[in-house]
C-alpha cells in the first residue's frame, strides 16, 4: 500500500466493503479514528462469505452482510 499521504480515508459508518471483514482488498486502518485507508474507491477485493461471496467487489460497494473489519474495532469503539 502507498504511504498514508497517498490514501483515502473512508468512514467506517458508511459500511462499505473496504471496512468489512469479508472483503479481501488492500487496506489499513485510517489515520483518523473510525476510518479505513484505501488507495482509491475503485480498489477491488474478493468477497469471502458475504452477500457477494466469491465476487470481486469495489472498496466503495456495500451489501446487507457487512461486518466490521476487526483491526478497526478499537478505533470505532473509542469514537
């Protein structure tokens, strides 16, 4: 992943694929609490076990099977 200056911070509260534990794309916890860092909203990753199981999904996509990506839990609970 690029340096933190070159990434987008997406709010976890939006419940998008980038912050879901089922999404296998490249990401890291964001620089702000309650965010996830991605290089672009068009980044893709494989959905494992969700509503789009086995499908390539974009970071900004969403579905009704969203679950918080565990590395984000401490930041979200402290917001």
